[in-house]
């Protein structure tokens, strides 16, 4: 992540922590106070992206993404885990049968 983006993220987090609306002017004020120079479009982009988001809930719900739901993902994962060894066994049997088929004809690749 570029320094400009990271500085805007930190500024937005500071504003959200203080329960202040995230606006381009306020992000710019924090960045100026910190002595960080960013391209002038970054504060506007970040405030536009975060205007409809509740930043505190985003931070507190980091672990509740798609892959974190054990109840919904446990059964399909278990079924996939059981199916994987069965498929591996089938592939081994196919490889063995292919190797044996060359020997059945009386010649082999490495004879």
C-alpha cells in the first residue's frame, strides 16, 4: 500500500475513533497536522468510499467474513475432505492400471 493511501486510512481511523464524520477537509487537516503530504485527490476518494460505511463496525467485524463462518462452511468442507482421499485413490488405481496395461502387452517403456 502506498504511503498516501496508508496516511489517509490512519486519518480516517482517527476520525472514526473520535466519532467525527470522515470528510476530505478533516482528513486533510489531520494529514497536515501530522506533516504528511499526499496527492490532493486521496482525501476525497477515501471520504467518498467511507461515507456510507460504519468504520467501527468494519473493524470489529473483521473475522466475520465469508470464510469465518464455521457453521455454514463446516459441512461442505467435511464432505470435500472425505471426497478428496477417494478421488486420490481412484487416480492411483488408474495410474496402476495404465502401468500394468503396458506390461500386459509384453513390452514396457524401460525394458
